[in-house]
């Protein structure tokens, strides 16, 4: 039987569900979705899309360990499934879920010559003391939290075992967009802010604890989920293997994001700066900005959606959903 099945792990998540939606628009419905739905509303993201079958992550992992005829049909893999909580403190869980599982799936892909894409993270860059350059050596990077370290471990493993040039690894920056409602406290500030402004007319931002940054002037490289999906599909379909940043290459402040959100919601700007939790103060990134030269050089043709347009469209989706 010819291989024809696209595997998307984390297919009910933010980026995974958008990738499936875009694959559907490209005529591909031969998709195997793997995820862990638990007790969240993540299942609602599955309703948007068409796919051939669904398996829970633990069940699919047993297929990898014990064998299953389904595996022989897989033609490409988008591995987005992971614990994405940057505040997760269970290091053993993160190692198992984000490192060991990724390693197992990558080794299966390489052994069977299956194109493989996996989600790394901008959190691997830590404070950015070595920059945000995806062309630089990764050995010196020092993530600020266990989530970032669990992602960094696989990047290192792929390099040390010489399989990195057979994989597409993506260091996603601050991705936001429709499909993230299930993420609880890990939802983007766009969604949290939308709900705050809708309910109270006000948006809360963290105060700054560094003299060089005023309150709300901390900067992030914000990326719309639709762009994250386009980049992912392009790199895997064109077999552009390597480790890439996935951002816009533009750092913007939380205040700029807030202004765009108030404007999209047609509400007057009303920001309250609040104390940052003590647990975050030593693990908080004040600045992120992806170096996007590598993606540009491999010929990515679609460009990026600016922050204002992304938020405007996202707010429209949220408003329609509420009706």
C-alpha cells in the first residue's frame, strides 16, 4: 500500500488545527490526528476540520513501541503535540512528553524515510543573551524554564545524533490566533485581553522590573497562527530541512498589542499595570525577536500578516463565535 497519510500530532491544538485546516483547503483530508483531549474544550478545534481518524497520544505511542499496520501508511509527520505550558513544574512529565516522545517519533520517521517536522520553541533562547539567531550554535543556549529546556534537549539530541539535517525543527515565537481557547493560563494576551476588555473595559499588563523597560514596553515577536501554519507547511512540503525561527522578525511592545486590541474592539484605551507574580520574575523574557534570514534564504514566498490586521481578524472571529 502506498503511503498517503499525513500524521498531525497536537492536531486539536492551536497550530495543529490550523495546519489541518490549511491542508484541507489544499485538498488533503487523508490525515491522522493524534492528541490528548482530556477534560478541556480542545475537541472543538476538531470540528473545524476533516480527517481520516483520531487517536489519543498514549494509544498512538503504543503503536510506535509495538507496531501497527497504520504506521506503514504515514507519508509525512507534523509533530506539534507537546506540553506547551511554560509554567509547568513537573520536570519528569516535560522530559517524557516533550523530549522522549519527540525522540521516539523522530527516530521512527528517520528510519522509514518519512518527512518530519517538530515544534521547538523560542523559549530555548532564554533571555536572549546569545541572540535569536537560528544559524548560530545551539550548545550555549540557556532556557529560563523547564519547558524551554525540554524543547532544547531534543534540538541538542538531533544535532548530536546527526539527524537534524533530516528534520524540520521550528522555533515558534509568540503565536496567537483562533483555536487557543482551551489553553487556560497559556492563552495569548490577545485572547485574555479580549475577554478582559469585553467584561471590564480594561486590560491588565505586567509592570516592568528592569530600568531599561518602562511598564508595558517589554517586547515580543508576535506571530499570527495562520502565518505559523503557512511557514510550517511550506518547509515540510518543500523538504527544507533544518532548525528555523518562526516569527516575523519584528519586536513589538505589549502596549502596541494592547492598542491594536482596543482599536479592533472599538473601545477606549484603558490599561492597568499590575505586579508580576514572584514565580515569573526570574523567568520572564523582556525581549524576543526572531532572526528570519534563514527562512527568507530558503525562498519562503508568503510574507507575514502585521499585528494590527492579525488582531482585527482574530477579534472578528471571536465576536462571531460569541453570537
